[in-house]
C-alpha cells in the first residue's frame, strides 16, 4: 500500500472535525443541553460511517470464493523458507542444532 498524501490530509481534517464535534457534544451533554439518546445516535452514526468501507471491502472479498485460502497458501509458500532459515540460525546460536550434533 502506498502513502497517499491527499487521503492523509483528508483523514487528518476529518479527525480534527470529529474532535471538535466531540468537544461540543461533551460540553452540551455536561450542561444538560443534549440527551443521552442523542449522543448514542451520533455515536452509532459515526461508527457506521467508519465501518462502512470496511464492510464493503469485506463483502467484495467474501464474494471471491477461495481467495483467502489462496492468499494464505501463497504467503505460507513464501514464509516457510524464511522461517526455516531463521529457526536454523536461532538453533545454531543457542547450541540447539541437534541435527548437526548427530554427525559428531
């Protein structure tokens, strides 16, 4: 994934707006100017807005049969040799390479 400065700026502006709105909601709530249900409804709206793209992406991926399994298999194929080399280096460093000791 590449860094997208436009999206980063948009996300920062969104967070600032949300923070300002949150502070206003806190002030209104503490002074009795806003009811619990209003705050809860706003929270539900914000959460749904936040989760909407995640849910959409999940629906797209769920529709592609076998995609997850394929990605896992490809990742395993790449990771297995690296993991084996790392474990061998760790065993050698700790003196736990019993295969090498058999030849002694």
